[in-house]
C-alpha cells in the first residue's frame, strides 16, 4: 500500500476512486467499468463523488482469492 494512502485511511476509512484503484492495484477506469456493469467492490456516492470503504475493498480482495489447487475459495 502506498504510504501516501495511510493517513487518509486512518482518518476516514474511505478512499476516493483514485486511491481505491491504487489500493487494489487497478485503474480508475476499471473501477468505473465495474460500477457501470454492477460488478466490483461496493461503493458509495455523495452527489457525484464516489468513494470506497477500505473494509469493503479488503473483503472484495478476500472474496476473489483463488487457492493453490486452482479452485475458488
């Protein structure tokens, strides 16, 4: 996790699309596509601002882990 994200995460527990993309090592464009298709991690919206809770990103990553035998967890 980039060190620049840590203070914001501790203060709010929510990340902008830009920081959420960095947190899960993807792009803002990918997050936007997932939102449009109803996929990806849960997100919130306040007006036009989109945010992701750190706990939701962690859960999304956990839910998409694959075990070493090739099966889903």
